C-alpha cells in the first residue's frame, strides 16, 4: 500500500488553499479601432457646448478664416483640451475645420489641422460634419497614454440659425460638438481551465476607462414608473472568440464569475486590471433564475456587482441591493435559441442581504404584456405604449432570435428586425363595438 508523507501533503494542501486567494493581474492592451470592420468595438461619446468667446490666457492661434470661430474645451484624461471650430474656406456652408491643441502647449499652430466633410440632412435643416480619427497622447494619472477619437459637429435648425443674430444663445441651442471613442483596452485571464476575454470601453470618452456605475438622475423625472438608467464605462466579457455588443456590463467594483467573487481595480496608467478575490464576510443570496449576465447595485450606489454566468446561489457582501439588469439565453419548444435582456424600473424591489433567512433576487418569468395610454394635454390625441414586464417589475429591453430555423414564433418582417418577434397588434373600439382604429406597435 502506497503511503503519503503527511508533511508534504499538508504543504501541498496549504499551497492550494492560499493560491486561490491570490489576485489576478490582467495585462491590458491598447487597441485603436479600425476604420472599417464587421467586428464590434465599444462605443463612447461626449457632447459639449461651444462658445463664441475666445478663452482667456496665453494662447497662440492660427489665422482663422471664419469671422465667428467657435471654441470649446473637452476633458480627456487629466487635462482639458481646447478645440477651435473654423472653416476651410470663407464661403464654406458650415464649420468644417478643427484646430486641436494635441500637445497641450497652448499653441494651436504646431498641431495637425483636422478637415472634415459636411453632410446635410433633408431640406438642409440639419447637418453632420465628420472628421477623420485623431490619434494623440493624453495624461492619465501622470502617465502619457495613447488615445484615439473621432470629432464630430452636429447642428440642427439651420434655417433659424441663419436668420438669428448668431449669438451665444442661438449657438448653444443649435450647435453641438462631440468626441466619439475610437479605441479600447483588451485583456484575458483564466480561472481554472476556462479563458475569459474582456474589453474595456469608455462610455463618456473621458480617456479613463474606469468610470464606475451610478444611477442616472433626471433633472425632471417623468411621473410614474420608469426604467432605471445607469451610467459608467462598459465592461465586456465573454468565453467566446469575439466580443459582441450584448456582452456588456456597466463597470462595477465587484465581478462574480460563476461562484467566484473579485474586487475590480483598473489602471490603464499601469497597464493592468487587478481581480482580487473576496472571500470574507460574505452572505448567501439566491437568484430566481439562471442568467448569462446580471448586475446588482447597492442602495447607496457605492457598490455594483457584475455577474457573468453566475450560479443560482451566490455569496456577496451584506447590504441592500436592487437588480439593475440581466441577460438570459433560452431555447423555445422547437429548439431555437433566444436572448432576452431586461432592466429594472423604479418599482423593482430592494433586497436586504444579511444572512438571516432566505434572500432572493426575483426576476424573469412569468412575463406580462403592459399597455400604457397617455392622453396629450389639451388635445384629443393619445399615444399607446407596449412593454413586457418581468416578475420584479423589470422591463424587457430586447428579445432576439439567435440561432435555429425551426421556431414557430412569428418574426418581424421589417428591415433589419427579422431577428425579433413580430410586432404585436392593437385595436381600439367604442363601447358599442365600433372600431376606432387598429394597427401594429413598432420597435423603438
């Protein structure tokens, strides 16, 4: 009979137990997005107002063609960057040139000139001015890092703008300048034998890629129930070959992969994401349904849990949480695969997780159709909305046919919508049975 050395066995077991608590350092690789590709890349945008006033301070400007150039600052990384909107020619129909203080030396004469293309909309009532990608260096936490973005000018009510005095008020109302994300960071890590691929997006094009989840606060929230909207950078994770648009979670401070919980720290300045295991002071929480992706946030919004392929029974820090969103894959009776995405509403319940009794996050089936009728003030017109509600009073935000050719569920016949169920119909009748109107709802 083979005998084992008890000392060596104890050392081996101790090593195994301690290594699972080691942090995982995930190297982050910068990638500029290609100009044309069928692959998905994260999107981000930051829109800012422009002004007719030249900025104060010691600046060196090029000779400007436009009689009324426009100025704006955009914070990218640690510093605010100055942009000047000008024209390539004096008779240009709109602003189609940008000067950008790329090197941050307050001199716009030693930076590349950005020339764009004006595209007018119907009846010339609005226009887009598109510019080539800008590759630059930005300061983030004291480090010089690459960054790429696409500038864009959008203007509307052009006829009214031309008739106005072209003052600060009309400019602010009609012209918007934005920078759109053209880069991201990628990484890979393993848990056991399973490889996970991640992409970090920059939703507000701030250059940081580490903005955490928070609930978007409306200045004047509409009455009644509404969807909970979050803001924060995108955290894309998959075990597949390629990241897709629906592989996203809003960046939180915790990541749960199956039944393993980690604290998430991101530093593009150090070129890494660190996943530190959380094992102490955790309490059980049950999920009402299987999910591919799921997010919970705490009542004080200090914590947001991103869960990828979570077990139905998980352990998390004690607190009061609400479901934020989730994604489910499921096959229909014929075996075709569907994907459902849903998001919480202001009526979705809070769940107290404290280890006393059974704590459950309810969501999912049964789903119920909801019809909302809104009568417009001082008119005889009304709008009708159609939503689908889950068990936690969450709204379904997307339902898509993913694969298979056997489904008996009717699909939409609209262009680019044939992956979604056929639009539901409605009929409005008077008390005496007379049909007032009928038709189909539309997506969007």
